[in-house]
């Protein structure tokens, strides 16, 4: 059962925003998302929380400034998703601006796993350019207790920059920058890994200013040139877009629309057939992000990071094309796995369970997280999918996605305490997490996961709720209105506008056997609409949940409705 509900909106807050000069519909949308003061919609860089509020930032700045001034060899240890890739690119580009000797290492996820492990430290120590004197983790490291210990034993300092939730023990690094570490009062707890690294660079610049490092011979570098990377990583990592993150994303999009972006970002827009001049968060999250993530899922992220760090336009285009090809391959693998997962569920009634756990030895571990997300969306249940971790067949890796009200990492933590020796290692967030365990223990984990689900999830929580912004007046079905909506920053925790209303279905037909193309009628108006990846026909009149998009053909722009849900 799916309930369609309209977001509540304070008329007083909406009126205040309207009197401030905001379009009345935009004011209503913002008020429904908790914005009640005009300055909360401002996205200038002056609105950023200062770096001094981020625990460990000043210590990191001193460590990096010393390394730069003493020309110490630094090495970034990156993660293999889009947030990790952009954070690595920000670190490399930013530290080189300040004169740092910096290289990067991209561990192959299938050989070395996640985080700064002792094996990765050993690999870094054998670097062709010489043993690094300082390792910098980006988007990882907060759980790398053993890895940092191994680096310390080799005389290598470690700076951890991360945003993931810490465990009971913190690594013995020279400095840790993580808004979620104990004692950190930084208000934007949901900042992405790339945002953390950007903040470290802001603090480093301030430290170098204090040391008098800048002058005519060495002008102070501008860091706003990195904001396209920060915006991409922030949106692609699906972190909550609180006020601070909205500033970072808005500033990055502003630069992209003006053509001020890295060659790799421009090449990815071109490969995705998207117009950077009208870039939106949707483009970053659903066009560029997946192409970068495909490298980390199917191979390693070195292609993606090189694409983001090269200044050679031709090389960037070549790499973007390779990433586009990988993304097509990823989609094919994912589609096959998703169908297999649905086939596996055909003999199971998901309504009789609170969770979903599936394991197939033939699945590709790089894509299991996406399939878990698809299952979660289809059945509205916390879902884990598992694949073999290596050729031995003894160990599996699982990736999970959750629903509102069920904190996935906390669930794994509880299972690890209830079932000692079941989980080898785990980590993640409220809505996404990963773990490793013995292949023989998958049934045991399935039972333990379901037990937590039965304790934590009520019947209401297991009922899907589709939140909308209610009816949209006929006057606003215009390309100009769509352009205004697209210019704003929307994303996780600050959802893009979704409207609902009753329509007559004038016609409906399948496109490519998998998308439902519709003509909707309301009053005297007729609208083109499409429901992607949906094949069931609709009744003659129904309530439709939709978002607006602009469809341009032969230079003429028309409004198209993208259907998200319809009452059957």
C-alpha cells in the first residue's frame, strides 16, 4: 500500500519568503522544507560555516603547511566512489596550488578492500616515487586503526579526512578531520568527504597566510575553482543538503553553468549528452556521478581520478568516453542481477518479511549496492545483497540500502554484538552500509537482520509514503517555471519538487517495451508525460505524482511530466 501525502507548509514562513522577493511557489516549496528565514536561502560563500568550527582542521593545516615548507612527499589514499574520487582530485589540485609534492594512490577495491589497510600502507611504502612521508586519506580512514598503526611503524605520518561514523576506537593519526568524531561541534554533520577535504584546504590557506607564505612571487591561490568538484562529490554521495552543503553545491553549479570547470567535468557533461550551461543537481547525481562510479565498481577509480585531475582537454575527453563505456557495461550487469534478484524473490513474499537479504555467487560485487537500492525502492524494505569477495568462495561482501526510520549501520552494530564472530567488519551510514562475513554465515545473518527488522520496523514504517508538494496551478506549466526550479539546489534531505493531481489519461503506450508514454489531460490542457521503467497501464482517470522537465525539440521547449507514481 502506497500513501500519497502532501508536505506541510507554514503559510507564515511562505509569506515571509514571498515578501522577500521569492516566487510564491518557490517560497511554498522552501517553507515546506523547513526554510523559514530569507537568509537561509542565500548561497553565497560568506554563508559557509568557518573551518575553525571543524575539529582537527587547524591541526591538519599545520601538518600540511609544515609538509609543504619542508618539501615532504605526500600521498593521497583515495576511496573508490565518486565522493572519494572528487575528494582526491580536490586534495591533489589544491595541494599542488600551494606548492605541495603530492601524488595519489587508488587501491583496487577487489584486492585491498575499503579504507587504509596495512596492505595499502605497504603498497604506498613501495611507491615508485619513494616512500611517502605523509599519507592523507580522503573519504575514508576513520575506521583504519590497523592501517594507521602500520604507517606509524614505518615512520609515515597520517592525516585522516573522512565523514563516516567512527567506531569505538579512533586511529592514532597525526590529525583527524571528521565532523562526526567525538567532540566535534561542526554543525554540518552530513558534509561529504570532498567537502571535508575542501575545508582542510581553506584552513591550510589561512595557516599559510599566517606564515606570510604569499606575496608577489607566490600569489595566494583561489580555491573556488575547486567547487565544481565539491558539488559533484556532494550530490553524488547523496548526503543531506543542509544549508552548508547547499552553499557548496550552488557555488559549484554556478561555476559549471559559466563554463568555469575542470576539463574532466566538462568532458563528462559532453559524454553524458548534458548541457553544462543549464547544469542541475540532477545532472550531477544521475549523469556524471554514475559514470565516475562505474570505474570504481567494475575496475578501479584511477581512470576517474585521472579524468578529474588532468588539464589536457583531449585526454579528459578520452577518459570520459572510457567511463561512459564502463557505465553502459555497469548498467547491463546491474539489469541482469536485478532480474535475477527479482526471480529469487518470486518464491518469497516480501510482505511477510521486514527485510530482504539475497546472495548469488555469480553476482559482481561492484554492483550489489545498486541492486540493493533497486530492491529497497521496489519493496520498501531494508535490503542487503551479497557477492563473493574473492575466488576462494569462503567470504562474501554485502551492500545494504535502507528506508526512513531504520538506521542501517546501527542495525549492523547491534547484530555484531548479538552474534559475536558473525560479521568480520562493517561500516556505513543510516541509509547505506557494507559488511564482510563468511559465505556459510549468510543464512545466520539473514535471520539476525530480520530479527532486528521485526523489532525496529512498525507497520507504518513498512508502508511506502510518497511525499508531494500538492497541486500545481495551470499557469506554471511553462518552460520558464521549469528553468526557475532547475536553477535551485535540490537533493537528499532537500528533495526536488514533486507535484500531484488528478488527470484523465488520453493515451498510453510503451516505448522500447519498458517505459510508459502518456498523454494527460486536465481541463483544457494536455501534457506529455513519461513513466520510466514502468509497463503497467493506468486507469482512465488517476492521481499522478510527477516532477517537471523541459523537453526541447527543434529549438522549441515544452514541459514534460516525469511520472514518479500513480494511484492504480
